[in-house]
C-alpha cells in the first residue's frame, strides 16, 4: 500500500498555523518524517538493535511520544528475552488511534503493548530496561525537560538505557547556518519545494525548540545517567544513548 504523500504545505496558506500532531499530520506522517529527518530509518532500525542488546527479561520498555509506533515495532521485533512489555505513550489522540491499528496489524503478538493517551511528563516508569524519546523531547517545554529526564532515569533499572533522538542546535552561528542550509537541501532533494520548506519552518519554529548536544549531555548526567554520548548524527539531527 502506497503511503500518502505529504502535501500539507504545498499551496500558499493565508495563515500558517502552529504545527500540531492532528489527523492531517497523522495521515502523511510516515512520508513527512522520512523526507524531513536525515537518517530516520537508520535510527529506528538501530533502536531495535539496541533493544536486542539491552532489554532484560521480565521488564518494561517505554516509547515516550510513540507517534505511529515505529520505535515500538522496532523494539517488539528485536527483544530476545521473555516476559517483556512495551508501554507506548502519546498525547495526540489521532496518533494513538493510528498506532493502535499499526500494532493490531503486526504479525508478532507475543510482546504486549499497552497504550497511554496522555502527557509523557505524567507517566511513572517502573521496572524499565529501555526507554525511547525519538524526536519527542524537542516538543516539551524547556522548563519541563530536566524533571522528565530525572523521572525516566529513576524508572530505569541499573544498566537500563534511554535513547534520545533530537534535532539539535549549534552554538557557532556560521555552523548553525550551514546545517540549516544543508537540511533544506536534503528536503529539496526529497521533493519539497521552497514554499513547503518555508511554510513548514514558520509552522514549527515556536513549537519545536532544539538545543545543543552539550546541553543534552549535561542535562542527562544531571538526571543521573552514568554514561552519555552520541551514537548517531547526520546534519542537525542526532541520537544519544544514555546508560544508567
């Protein structure tokens, strides 16, 4: 089945509203994220590989900001140990509804998935061996980020891991401008027009707040993680592994 193409910003808009994960975004999300985020399929695939390595028997995994369940599926298909459960959380009703359909259609059914429609800040992690924030933290208010990461660390078992993927900012202005230009070139190469790029940027600029890798590292260590470093980066998108 062909994925619907993202054309949400293809025509001039009289008013560009703030970006939200509503039904129209859900309908085109797989196409949108693959054409917008360099390395996204690689990151998702590696989340599965990391689950194979780190998820222990009789433990929980958390997909925080699960969207359509890509990371949930990646973990579900690679977990090797018995009696594991995945908790998938998202505050978008449209996302949760579609994610439920995706998991219901999955051929693998021996690892249960519990869905929670709500704020990830309000979820208390328990007996967790792995947690995933796959391009989720960037949408959380900056003032709430430290407490969220501390909550995740508390809920992880010793040796448990957090995978944090984010759009990142750079402290050097020329380098920030270069990465922005290269990211726009990436989008153009994937078929987005200059109009689409400009309108999407206007829609998301006050909703998605990126931070530097140094800020992420410092915050994760302050939250209690003992080992923190980048395992993937392409342009202004990166993924960090933090080990408790």
